[in-house]
């Protein structure tokens, strides 16, 4: 039986300890991948925070938030069918998710903590 098959077979037997049996090459690759993701996340958060500190960046973000987070997500409009209203609500919620992701990255780049977004 291969190491991979052994990992799968023993997975139901307990907690996360079964990952300890992974090949060292796999563990090292995962560690490197996680380190790169952490580094990239920090660099992106820093870039957003720097952008937010510029006059143009502040103006652009104010416009983005005014047209997303500060607008109604879902409303009932007489004459629209339920499918159209649901589609519009989902579209607006997607816009809000992107705007919130940017706002969270700015806070992270500034070293601030944020609450998870209520969905």
C-alpha cells in the first residue's frame, strides 16, 4: 500500500494526526505554499492600504463603497418577478463581497483587525 493509500485508509480513525504520516516532500511543499500565500496576502493588503492613503485612492474607494456597501442589496419593486429580484439581489451581494474584501485588506495592511462579515 502506498503512503497516500495509507493516509486515506487511516483518515476516519481520528483527528488531524493522520496528516503527520504524509511524506516529508509533501509536508515541505505545503509549508512553502502556505508561506507564499501568507507573503502574497500581506503584500496585497499593504498595497491596498497604501492606495487608500492617497487622495485618488481615497476618492476611488469612497466611490466604490458608495455604489456597493452603502446601497440597498435587496428591494421589492412592483412589476418585477421574483426571479429577477432574486438575481438582482445576488448580483448586488456579489458586489458587496468584493468591496468588503478590499476594505478588509486595507484594514489588514494597516495592522487593524476586522470583524467577519455577516452574510
